[in-house]
C-alpha cells in the first residue's frame, strides 16, 4: 500500500469516526432535539454508496473509512431515536 493510501485511510477513518462524538453528546444530554436527522440519513446513504463502491473496486482505504462511516452515522441515528422526545 502506498503512503498516500495509508494517509487517506487514516484520515478518512478519523473523519468518519468523528460522528461518534455526536452520538456521545446525545447520550450525555439524553435528548436529540438539536440534531438534523435528514442530514444523518443523507450521510448514511452516501457512506453506504461509497462503501459499496470501495468493495466493488477492492479499495481498502474506502472500505475501512466508509465502514466506520456507516457504523458511526447509524449509531447517531439509533441514538437519535432513543432520545427523540417528539416521538413519544
């Protein structure tokens, strides 16, 4: 693997993992009213698309970073619904 691929995989994974910070904040505050759910749904769909593309071309940097992206965005969405006071 080329150094640029390692760098891309590392930075992409860190960027994708940053969405966990939002999930932790929702969990800490026990509310999700300030979260724009459509944004996270769009990000999730985008991450899934890029993950499938990465799999189709066999690109490890895309596969790793977008797997983290799918999991982190899905986590925000799940936690959002756990603390969505408007649904009750």
